[in-house]
């Protein structure tokens, strides 16, 4: 099959091409870094009529202003790590990027937007983007719209992305109320996808935000009151209260682990992320 490969230089070129393919009844595959799309093509899991490669878009990979960080669609994990002040401005994203499964090859090639759009429960990025309250900008020939990452992900491997739309920007606004952060993931081997992940934010009032990935089909953000997260037992009890309110079939399962296992290990993963975050608290905020 003869497929067109298009490398647009502008958002207008990309959205016009998507609109054209959609209007003709074609199947466009949008590629950022290709770490997910290329294996899918090789295994013949997808059969696009057109491939749109966003690697040449004239959008900066990472931009900063006074209180905002913006990532373009081709921003890789490594481009974030190579950006001065990323560790301070988007700490959870920086922690996640340093430990991304696949090492330097995936860090250099894989894109953060691509991981979000694929919305895999076993992926690192979606839960971290939800934890950071990222805003997602989508563009098409019809215009642009913006929504929280938490609403953009609608289910496992599903997102609120129309066939003629592209994600053209992720926006992170500063959260001065988030005083410390931690990130931990459980995986069975160095090269394996994560089983359960947790991104932790400690807020100024002592409240702890936990965003769990791999427990449900979508990233799951919960809050625990001051003092709970400092005690592994109380954290486990608090998290179990939240999980007990869910139906059994709401827990995610795949070839790596069933829902019951993910539920059992969730508190341990959350406790380790919380411990990391509390260890990073400013001295004035430390508690015994």
C-alpha cells in the first residue's frame, strides 16, 4: 500500500492535511516521536492511509514565561531534561522523565504529548500530567480548544481528540500551594512498562494529593488530609477507603497484572511517593 508521509512545518499545514484526509474518508496516523506508532505499524495493528510526522513543526519544544511552562507536540523527555529550571518549574515531570522506561533512546525519541494522546494506563506520563494540572490545547481547521489533561483522557487508550485535531501545546501554570513533590513507580523489570505509578504533591496546608496511574483505566487523583500520608498505616487505610468505594471492574488489568494485584500494591507505591515528597519539604514545613 502506498502511504503518504507528510511533514508539515506549521500547525496550519498539519490541520489542513488532517481535514483533507478526514474529508476523503482516509485514516491519518499522527506521529510525534514514533516510539508507540512505529511498533504498531510494524505489527500491522494500524493501517493508515496517511502518516503525518510532527517532528518538523515550527513550534518550540519547551517555552517559559513568568509563571507558565509550555511544551510543544514534539517535546521529548530528553528535551525537558535538557531545559534549565525544568526541575524547579515542573518537578514531577522532571522526575518522571529521568526514569522513563527504555533509557536514553526513549527519552530522546519519545514525546510527552504522544504519551498523553495514547492514554495508556501503563504509561508514566498521563498520571503525571494530571498531577501537574496540565492544560491541553487542541487545534483543527475549526479553531482551538483547551481542556484539563484530566478531562482529555476519557478511558484506557481513549481521549477527547477528534479525527481532525492535533494536540499543539501542553501548558503548566505554577502552583505555589504545592510545596513538595515525589514520584514512584512499580515495574517488574528495567525494560518493562510500569504496573502502578504515583505522583505526590504536598500542599501548603499539609493536604496530600496522590495521582495514581495503572490502578484504574484513567489517572486517579485523590486527596488525603494532613498527617495521613506521614503514617504508612493511615495512608493505606485512607487509600483503601477510596478504593472500597469503587466497583471491582473499575480496577485496570492487563498482561502485567490483574486488578486485585494493582489494588494491593497501590498503597505501597503511594507511600513511597509520599515519603519522597515529605523528604523534600522546606525545613520550615517539616513535621516530626
